[in-house]
C-alpha cells in the first residue's frame, strides 16, 4: 500500500506569511494527489486536485506543486480565514493533517 | 446547487448494525462515483470506501479496516447512496461523510455532506 507522510503536523504563522505544507508518497503516484482544507466542525473542502490544479472558487493564493514523490501546498499570503487543518490525499489514503495556527 | 445530506447516525452497541443514507441533489447522481469517509473525534480523515457509477459497473472498493463488515450501495432512482455497517466496533465511532467523486481515476472529492455522527458504545 502507498503511504502518505505529511509534514509538519502543525505550524504557527502570522497573517501575510508564506506557508508550505509537504506530503511525501512512499512510491511514485504520478500527479494523483489532492489537497483539502478543514475548519473545526465543518466538512473538508477541496482546494487542489491532480497536484497543481486549483479547484473552482478557491483563492489563487493557494497553489500546489510536485517534485518526484514530494508534493507541496503553498499559501502565498496567509489570510485570517486560512487558519485550519490541511490534508493531502491519494486515492484511499489521507495524510495525517497539518494544523495551521495563529502565531 | 449540489447538496449531499447524510442521515441515520446515532448511538449503537458494539456488534450491532447501522445503515447510513446520503441523499443527493443538484446533479445527475447516476453519473458519479459516490464515496464515504470518516473522522474519529479529534482525529484525521479516513477513507471508508466508494461505489462507482453504473457506467463503471457500479463496483465497490473498501478500506481494509471495514472490508467484510461494511457495504456500500446506491439507488440511482432516488439519488441515494447507502453505507451498511455491520459488526460495529468502538473504533468505528466517527463522523461519517458522504462525498462525490469527480474523477474515478484521481478519486478527488469535490462535494462533501455535513456528516453524521456514529457512536459505538455499550
């Protein structure tokens, strides 16, 4: 089975910061990687699909990239509404999640 | 507007069964693979399984943790997906989400329901 290792598990940041979250696959998965945002008490929301495609309606400050088996979610300038938990996902496997907290 | 509404959650004793429903609206239900995911209290997301559309033979896939105990089915005439859960264990306690799958190969979930809580306890 393919394992997805997401890091960090949490991070502290300020509004306006550039934030990066990484997900590493245990083997090549091509571009089959999606990113979600989840706020407390809410269902997750799809941000990025196929590693780098921005879901409709998602702000352009969110972007995704890949390099081999490493995938990165970047928030170019963190906004107050972006404090949340982020998950990567490859088919039937989710990453462990990254909680973005206020510094 | 696409909407997914889960129902059927509640408190159930270990070893018993429960059936969840996901009622969809706002899109052609029969054209989409439908998926279930769950989230234990304070924990991360876990994939449960999905059922492909009839165009892809309506076949199912399950996580190892639920295979043989859980069954996903669908009624395209009613736009409802079901999750039949048997032999429930305490570790099945979670919020269960229904999701729509955009691409059956990529398995990306573009719409999620609000979730329904299942508590397995004596």
